[in-house]
C-alpha cells in the first residue's frame, strides 16, 4: 500500500512538474547567466530558511502527518509546478524544493519527503525543460551527462543508505546544512 500511495503522489507531482519545467526554462532565457546564478543562490537560501522553520517531528503528531487520506492534492500539484519551474529556470532539478515544501506544507516526515523527491528524479520529467534550453542554443556535453548519471546512481544509493540510518532530526539538520553550504559556495564563487 505504501508504494501505491507514493506512486499516486508522484503522478500528481509529475503533472505539475511537466507544466512548470518548460515554463521555467522558457523564462530563463530572459535573464543573464549572472542573474540566474544569483537567483539560484537566493533560491537556495530561501529553501534553507523554509526547511529551518518547519515544525519538528515531536511537535507534529503522527496522526497529522501526510497520508493518502489527508494529503492536500492541489498543494501537491502546486509543489510539483514550483519544483518544475525551479528546475527549468535554475537547473536545480526540483528535488530540493519537493523535499522542503512537502515537509513544510504537507507535513511529510523528512524521510518521506526525501523518498518522494527521489521517486520524482527517477522520471525523465526534466527532458521537456532541457529541450527548451537546446532549442535556445545551449549545447549539452552528453559525455559529461553520462558521467554525472553514473555518479548520481552510485551517490544516491549510498546517500539513501546513510539517510535511512539517521533519525529524522539529524537528517533534517544534514539537509539544511547541505543546502546552506551549497548556497554559500555559490555566493562566494558568483
């Protein structure tokens, strides 16, 4: 039942993602590389803030957590669209937004939201947005993409093993710390 539950959530997120991704990619053409980099940095700081303000597991009763019966389906579609737009606009993939927004607004546990985000990344939902970039003249180094995919597969496996061994509070801290570190790095190198 849990797999069926997540697959329905993935389907709703995917609908929003498929709409938002190409829109974000088309909108990206209106900005310079420098502006997009600073938008990316700002977006990471926003996600860090949103992740830090959400209630901890102890302050949200298990009966209030997201379940198939009480999930906010329009909210899930909106999170999909926002994640798709951020993916298309900033090339961020959308997974960070899915995780942060699902925990904050849908009351998913950190583990649950991260699993949902990983399920979304298994789908080729970013291809329509990537096609918009290609049509606007961006050349994609396919050999580099193949290398990144190989690293992504290995890293995702290792990361999920580590994440599932961490208590939710520690996992949340690691999630926030990684986003913040990435935001600081991007800001320093911008």
